[in-house]
């Protein structure tokens, strides 16, 4: 009785094809990325305002600078702004 041998590259190429199809499905079904995040802390309000233009793009827009406080709200630790996705 003869044993039918597979060609060695067939299994690897079939695996790569399955991975490529799975990746395409994941990317196609995924929701668009949202950029809603808080900027790094800046020590002064002037530094915060100066950094805002670097976050402007066709996808994102920065909000106004606001003070950030420590965990119990007694001491101001810097300034930040929120970067949001353009709708």
C-alpha cells in the first residue's frame, strides 16, 4: 500500500493563507480607532497652550487646557487638555 506524501510547502502555505484571511476579517470588522485621551501634564498654563497645536490633525482636535489636581483635590499638579476624535 502506498502512502501519499504531501508536498512540504503545502501545509505552511495553507496556514499562512488561513492567517491572512483571519487578519483580514479582524481588520474589516474592527471599529474605527478613537483618539479620546488626556494629554501629558504641563507645569504651566502657557506650556499647555503652546503644546496644543501639535495635537491638531485631520482626525483629532485638542480641547481647552484645564488644571489637574492631586488625588484629593487640594494641590494643583499641572495642566492638561483632552484630545478628541473629530466627528
